[in-house]
C-alpha cells in the first residue's frame, strides 16, 4: 500500500545556489542548475552522506558526532521570504543571504509541510524533507554586508518562516523553472505531539 500521497500542490524553482566554503561565508553562489547525488550537490560545503552533529541535536549526541547528513540542502519559499522581509522592514530578502539551496514558489505555509514529505520534479529527481530549518543568528553578518544594521532582526523575523532542510532521495538534475510536486506521508498527526512538546 502506498505510504506517500501526491498532492495538487506544485511549486516552481525560481533560484538555486550553493555554499562553496561555509567557514568563509554563509553567502550562497547562484547557479542555473544543480546535479544532485545521494551525497547532495558536490560543490556544496554541506554535501556528504554524513556530517558532524551540530547544536540542533545536542539532546541526542555530543556535538561533532558523525551522523547521517539530512541537511544536504536548505529550501526556502518566495512567499515566506517576503514575510520575513516585511517583518524586518526591508524590501526583500536575497536567498543567498540565508544559504538557500533551492528557492521555490507556489506552496503555501512551506515551512510547515510535514517532515518526510517529498518534492519531486518532472524528471523524477526527489528530495526528502527532514525538518524545519530554524532561524539562527549566523546569517546576520551576510545580511549586514548588503543591508547594514538589519542582520540582527533576522532571527526573530524569520521564526517559522525560514524553510526546511532536505536530503536527496533520488539523484538527478534540478534547474530553475522546474516544477516540484509535493508528496506527503499518508499518516495522521501523532495525538501526543502537544504533550511531548510540553504544551
């Protein structure tokens, strides 16, 4: 029995980018296409089948532990970047500021799509959503380079709007203009979710 449901929600890729050297800058370089392998995009500093664990999973592992890399890609939405810009009081957000790999347009409430959802293009290239990419203070330096004094506002302005992280489930090409159909798990929301969150 199929466990993933294709939806009628299809977004369009409007921007692609990669980070060549994360230690030097979080700013991404725009490109017209990316060739994805199971390890991600080869030119991307976050590529790899595994990665060192970071602050997001310190309740599971000591920092620096080798774990599966489910953060090969950062995906944002046009609509939500518009909301972040409005919250910050600036005209627009450059996706390169946020280390965005894929900027997609046309899927509402994008950051809240269920974990384990898939985005698949017409050629079958498929990425699997891991979880929300929670905003942090790190993009502030890059933002300040182009919008002096505004970087400090990003973390609060981007709450629940920064997008998601993802990993490659099926290898292939992604290009600007590609349609990406959303597939969601055919699974109800766990009824104990609020209790587990302490709500």
